[in-house]
C-alpha cells in the first residue's frame, strides 16, 4: 500500500536480468524507498527477465518500463521488444546504460529501417551496420561531464545544462549514425566534452529518456537521481494516456 500522501501506486516493469552482483540492481530497493518517503511516489516494481519481454502480453498493464543496466542481456530480442512496446504504446520509458544502447538499437532497426544494425557486445563478429561499438576508452567505474541540450526533456529533468554522472560501461553509439537517428525523429540531447552521445529522448512521447550513464549509482542511494524521479512521476501520472498492449 502507498504511504500517506501518495496518490497512485504505479506498476513498473523492470526489464533486465536481475543479479545481486550488479550494483545498480542492488541499489534499486533503496531508491524505491527514497521515492516513496521523500517524493511520495510509489512504484510497484516487477522484474521481467529479458527472455520474457519478447511476449507483448507480459508487459500489458504496466504504467512504466525501465530497462536497467548489465548487458549483454540474456535475450537481445526480449530487451528490444520491451523498448518497442514502450515506444509504440506511449508507456513511460527509462533506459540506462545497456537500456540506452538497446533503445537506440531498437529505434535504428524499427524506425530508421536499419534492419542489420548490430551491437558489438551482442554480436562480436558483426561486420555490417555496427550501431553500438566499443568506446575508445572504457567508462567502467568512471565519472564524466555531460552537456545537456537547451529546451530538452533532459534539461527540464536535470535542471542544468551540465552535469557530472557515473558510468559502468564500455560501449556507446557509433557517431556515423547520428544523422540518420536525428532524421527519423530521435533527439540526442546529452554529450560528453568530446561530442559523444550520452542522452537520447523522443520529444513526441509522454516520457522516453535514455542515458548511457547510470543514475542508479548517484549519491549514497538515499535520494533518487532526478532522472529516476522524473520517470517515476511520469509512470505515476493518471492512467489512460497510453494505448493498450496486445499481441501483434
């Protein structure tokens, strides 16, 4: 039951392959407590393993979908299906780290028509359209500055044009695909000081935000990162804003 003062308990699908050894996963229960007690936002979280996400019926009735870190996922197909369900049905979506990478991969394949777009971690032998490639320098365990585009959802959420965030990744967007993603409506709204993409969003969607950094790792876990709080707020908004999920 929600705490006194919470207006709605949002049902959120947590996409990813849960592990006690993944720091971001281990932090999520404390973040949920922080949202409930400090922000009066109550999320009822259901972990959905990526193989199960391939079935659209599994995600029916959820108020938000959060694709969490720790790739490679057990099922690339399931991870991409979860992104597509959120994108096509107007369900608030947050993709962090591996979730960011797979959100871009889903968009490239299903919106941009790049059916052969690949993720180097999932398909190490791929030689075609390598959309997600190894970073020149790994960001595992590092912090980095992110410049935020004016007027973007990310700027509204973060309340600043520049932020410093924590990473745990070694893969990012191949810059050769920046323009094709932009031309098909994806807005790239966060960059490091070298110009590499760190944040992406869909402006016509109720809430669709992806970050290569891991907001789960911010601070000591007693206060939810603004990105997580904004996602929770969107998920807890009045129901009925997205279309029903059904099998294709």
